[in-house]
């Protein structure tokens, strides 16, 4: 058995969070969660809110790619990378147009660079379109002083907070503001009507929570990008009974990886063995 503490496992990079030969660019960023979130906000601009909350957004923001790139590929594409420290906020029109997952992944990468345990999480936020819960990605980090995991949403800069009337600390969010996928399933898995409050746009409900469960389990194994991201191609022809069984298994695995102080690292392979390709991918 290859057991390892959760904190130790999440202090180290995975394929997507590893800055590779550009790691030195993170050295000047303070080892402080507020400074880290501020740095990320000065580099990235959200693909939707960027066009609505800021003057002079980048040209072509509406057509920007939503594809998440590994940090080792994202960093050299940062405007004036290598010339200006990452801690110097870029003007709005020079920021890279990205999605919520890119904010979470960049935050996670910087935290791990500073040997702070961190992980990207897929779940549902309550602060974009209350009372419903929106599909969203954030970063979770280990506060060793408090001996607790805390959540940070680096996307929530001043403009977001003002627009959304957010008054909580975006670097230590209240637990009712972002629900992990397994928490949603544990609370509402027996009530598919209630699950209609969880999703993105017109894509809501049981099938979407199933996708979110799979993506969060994969993110917990440091696979922040997967075939499950093609959920827009989803045509759910599975029997509900078999899908519910999978959701129960995924929720149990996610809860274990989420809450266990130690776990068997090799067990990750067993959990994700059936997640390589979602059912709609053939």
C-alpha cells in the first residue's frame, strides 16, 4: 500500500500545474494567499465578465479560446513575460482571456510552488446567480496554522465583488458559498428535482451533477483537464439506475479524497479507471 498524507500529496505539482522551466517566475510572488490571488487577477481576465465589468477589454474577447493550457504553456504567453514581474498587474486589455478553471489552476500552481498544499476543485458556486448554483472551478489550499482546508476564488476581484454584491472573504470563503460536487450529491442525490438548481445556463440537473462529480474526482487526482470537459456533446441515453450507481461511487471517492488525512495513492488508479472516457465519447 502506498499511503501518503493528503497535505504532502497536494504540495507537489501535477502535469497541469507544473510551471516547468518557468518556475522561477513565481519566486517574487509573496507566500500569502491574498498576494497570490491578486497576482492572478492582474494576469487573467474572465471570458464572460471581462467584457461586462471592465473598460477596454482585449480585442476579440468574445472569440477567445476556452481551452485550458498547462501552466508551463500559459506562463510564456503572459504579456511581457520575463520583462515585467508577474506581481505587476497588466492593464485590462493586456490580460489573458481565460475561464474560471484557469484562475483556479494558476492559483494552485503558485501555492504548490511555495510548498503550500493546494488542489483545483470542480463544483457549484452560490454567488453568481442565487438562489441557483453555477458550475464553477475554484482552488482549495491547506492553512497549516488553522489545520484546515480553505477555499479561494481568485476570479473574484474588486469588479466582481462590486457587481455581484459579494461581502465575504474570497480567500477564505464560507462553506455555503461553494459546494463540492459530492456535497451536492450527498444532499440532493435522491431529489432530481432539486438538482435542477445546479448547472450552467440551460444545462442543469442530474446529468450535469454526474459530470461535475467525475471532473472533481479527476481534479483531486491532479487531472484537472479531461474528456469529461466535452459535456456539451452529452447525450444521456444511460439508464438512470446505472448512472445513479456511478454517482454514488464517485461521491464516496471524492468525499474520501476530500476529507481523509491520509489515503492510498495507488487507489486513485482504481477510481479513475472508468473515467478515462465519458459514456458519450463511445
